[in-house]
C-alpha cells in the first residue's frame, strides 16, 4: 500500500532530519570537535539541512498559514539553505551553531505539537 504524502508525512520526515542533525552534532561534540568548513562532518550536517528544507517545501500553503511559527521557521530554513548552497564558503559557523542549538529544537517542538494532535 502506498503511503499518503500529506503534511503529516512531510512533518515526520522533517523530524527525522532534525534528529539526525542534532545527533550528528552531539557526536561531534562528544569527540571534543567542532563543525568547521569543508570537512566531512559539516558536509553531512549540511546535506541533512538541505534535505530538511526540501521536505519543508512540500508542506501545503494551508498548513503553513494555519501554523505561523512553523511557517516562519520554514522561511528561515529556506534562507539558510540558500546560503549553504550558494554561498557555502561564507557561512558563519557561529550562526550555524545557533540554528542547531536553538532553532532546530524549537522547530521540532512545534512539529511534535501538530503531529501528536493528528
């Protein structure tokens, strides 16, 4: 049976990518390392950010209009994805950490509220 690709489907995919990013970054920190430009660790995290953004692009306009906090985060993800894709060498890793440490957990919390309601 084919899975229905609705807003809930895309939200669950987003949760998978958020968890992956956060777990990957936590493992990097456990090794007393940091994300830095042009290494495999940051490339893996950036790839998952791009996938996260791609899933968020599939959310319906109706859903986004009904969930303004998620909509705001999706717009931020889109801007961040564009920076990662088109201006990779000039990405501030301090800004990167800020997104991982505060924005992703906040987005995850908002998504979980919606997914658990349905």
